[in-house]
């Protein structure tokens, strides 16, 4: 499999991408990370970019995620909001778990919001669905469909039993 090549290919699996914990608030439009590829105090930022940025991109498709390498003396994250405001978050000398935990509390959605969104996404009433718990109990209630065979008999040319008897 070609996608399983390279450094830590586990990062490209759907299971790994779905396991991301950070869902950014709807107001966040751009998420930028500034760090260096060298230096001890940038280690947490490098690990965060390597392991967590793919999950953030997958979980937040409407957010532009940008990384800037080797342009700053100290690592930081800047979030741009739809109102035009910016939030600067210092991640100097923090490990990737501390960074993720801090981002979850500051720019992440709360657990209540995530549960409410999951419930709404799960419920989605589709008019094409029928059965128990849906708007229509049976397919015969959909306009243009045949009525139930228990109420009106199905025409003989549509029954398999009748077709096979005619061939013989």
C-alpha cells in the first residue's frame, strides 16, 4: 500500500485521524503554528506538529492550518477568528500533551457542545428513510411506490413464482 510508506505512516490511517481530541470553535478560521526544527525548547512544538496537526486538519475541515518553520526564536500558536481578532498562545518548552490540553481548554469546543453536535448529526431525519422511528412506516407510503402486498395483490408479471410457471 503506497500510503503506508514514509515516516510514521500510522498518521495517515482513518482510525488515527478520527481519534483526534481537538475540535476548534466555529469562530476559528486560521490556525497557525510557528516553530523551529532545531532547539530543545521547540521539541514539544515539533512533536505536536508531527503527531497532532493531521488530526486537527481532519477534524476541522473548515479551518486553514498553517505551519511556519524556522522563522521565530520561540514557538507559538496564533489563531485568527472570523471577527478579525487574533489569539497568541505560547508553547515554549511544553510537551505535545500539554499543548493539546491547553488548546482544548482555550480554543476547543466544550464537551457539552460536542455531545449536542453529535446528537444532532446522529438524528438527521432523511425523508428517504422508512421504518420504525421514521416519518414513514412502510415503503408503500412513499408516493410512486407499489402498495403493500397485504392490501393490494402484486401484479402477476411482477411475481417470481408466476414467471417461473409461465416458462414451463
